[in-house]
C-alpha cells in the first residue's frame, strides 16, 4: 500500500484530527438540548501519539492535516503540537478549525509554530444572534481574533457559516459583502442532521440554492476553481470582489463521490465516513507503525459506495453515529 485509495477509486490525501472534545461554546446544532461541551477528564491522544499516526499517514500519501475539536484552542499544548506536526515530512498543508473565541491570544504563536490557515466557525454578524446560536459566545471577541489572525499571516481566512432558516438567513447578503472588501472565503454550509434524532432539523434547513440566489442579487457570480484537494465547496466570486463565496451542500448535492479524507477522534478512533458507525481504535496499535498502516487499509475498505449515500438524509444518519462535537467536523 504505497498510497491510500479506496475500493471506489478515491485517493485519500486529507486527515482531520480532533484534538479535544471540549468546547467553550455550545452551539445548538452541534450539541442538541442543553448538553455542555465543557467536558473534563477526557483522555485525548498525546503529542507523541498524534505524531506517530501523522508520520504513518504521511508515508502513505496524506499531505493535508486539519486540527479540529471540540475547540482545539482549548488544548494547552496545541502550539507545540502544531510545531511538531509542521515538521513531519510530507505534510505540506496544516490548518485548523476554530470558533475564534481564543484566537486573539493564540493566532500569532500558532502561525510562528507553522500553522498555515484557519477556518473560523461564524454563524452570525449580529452580536445578540451570535450569542443565541452559540449559547454564550461574544462576537466582538471572535472578530478581534480574526483581525489578529490576518496580521499574523493566517490568510486567506475561511469563514464557515451554517445556514439556519429563520435564524441567520437574513444575514446571507452581509456575509457575502465581506468578500467584496477583503479576501475572506465565506462558505455557506447546509444544516445537516447527524444523530438521527427525528425531524426537528427540517425546521431550520435552508437549501443552498436559496443562498446563491441572495448572493447573486449583489452582482454577477463568477465560478472560480477551489484549492487543489480543497474539499467539497463550490466557489464563486462576486464581480469586483477580493474573496470567494463557497457553497457546501451535504444534503441537496451530497459530495461523497469526491471524499478524500479520513477522521481521527480525540480518543484515537479512526473513522472512514461521517455517516457510518464503523471505527477502528488506534490506541492499541501506536507502538507498531505497520499495524497503524493496516488500520488505514481497513478504514479504506469501510468507506461506502457514494451511490449508497444518495438517499434521504434521515436514513443516512444512523442512531449510533456520534455528534459533531465528538467527531470533530
């Protein structure tokens, strides 16, 4: 196995690693109900364990790593982890997804350690609405983090906006306008059910075509190429704009046919697919690189046929599949 190619011909070059399940926010679509994300006593993989996995992955063609959570900036040794991962031969794209609440203090150290890019989860530009969606977040603190990140060279910054009908759909044009003045990449993401917990998600579901129609009223939208191996977004640019507008549609135009990634949870479980329960515990294998490589091969075998996922989203969401806070996005 010289590179990671699944049974359906998809070459896997991208590894998403959750470095913690803890979060300092509690966004209602990530943690249904009033469940707290501020978990204590979690047994996350250590830096040495994560490096072991990353080196094996790089040896089989993984070139891109994204650190996720929970909220990765809560991990005390994150800067050192980034520094060590950035030195792994073969890893040439190291990025991180964050809610931005701690970014004003950590953006510069992370950039100096070797982090290249950021995705920031930002679902509202209205302070009260932002606070309501996140159950306690402060918008200005996130925006200050964005400013520091830009000064630190972590550009272009991607802003991930989960579309929520009746909650933030009135802000679509405001988000799109951000790309006119600055080189932000604003990405609208369809709200996606994950835990198979009924029909409640439909109340806030908004198909991306509605967002595209709103953006097109601001000016002509030109299709532009996304980054190589850059994921499922379709990118456009408003005439005269500096940044891009992306659309990610897991439901109305599911992107499973182009999936190029594997995921590792904070507890060391290797996941082949968001919509399947199959997972492999890497912890017992960490002293044997060959066993880790074999685990990657088994994960590839478990990646489902994209055609099997072209079904109603509720049937894709298996009851045993963990929520996004556990998987890491």
